[in-house]
């Protein structure tokens, strides 16, 4: 239910970074519950995002890592666990036999599909509570924050100030 004009939420005065931090697990928790229901309760931290992104987009692990804005080394432990637990498999790139590629296994696809279903359920509830216009504004704001981060214009001190 959307708060009406003049109606205050107990979070109205909370700083935006605090709200972002407090809500960070909303999707992750829903995804983990959905994956656990199908026997995939051993997905490592950040693994759920990797599996969901690869299942959703068909993207390579390299593309997903680039989107996250991290290095392969930063997710290497999660990737190793995903391989060891049967979610990803290693193969050779047919175009370059020296290059190793990672692909979803059937278990990885199942975990990714469960995650997408959980995301859709959270999205439906969010639309019901906030409305599509609010969600569109939130997406615009988050994209702007991401662009600020990617362009390196955070709170770094300016030269000469």
C-alpha cells in the first residue's frame, strides 16, 4: 500500500545510504529461500547473483563480472565453489583452446530459474506497494548512482580544494 500524501513513514528521515544498506538483502533472501526449496541451499555468497545473471541473460561469467564492476579474482572463490558444487562447469573455448569458459550446468540453470521466479515475486509485491512510477524513478536513481560510481565521481576530494 502506498503512503498517501502527508502520511509519514517511519523511514522518511533515514539517509538514502542507510535505506540502501537496510534493503540490500531483500532480493537475496527471497532468492536463497527459493533455491533452498529446490535443494540448492549451498550456493555461496554472491553466487546467487552470478547464477541468476547467467541464466537470465545467457551472458558469460566474464560479462557478469564486468557488470558487477569487480575483478575475476574478487569472485574467484565463489566461482570455485559453484564449480565444486555442480552449478558451473569448465570447458574449452572452441575458438581458443587455451581459454577456459564456464557454463551453467543443469543444476545451475535450475538455481538460476528459481532465483528469477523469486525476483519476479518480490517485484510483484513491490509494484503493489509502491506502484510502477515509483519503481521507474528508483531505477533511474540507482542507475545514476551506478554511473557516479563508475565514473569515479564519488566523494573524493577535488584537487586544489
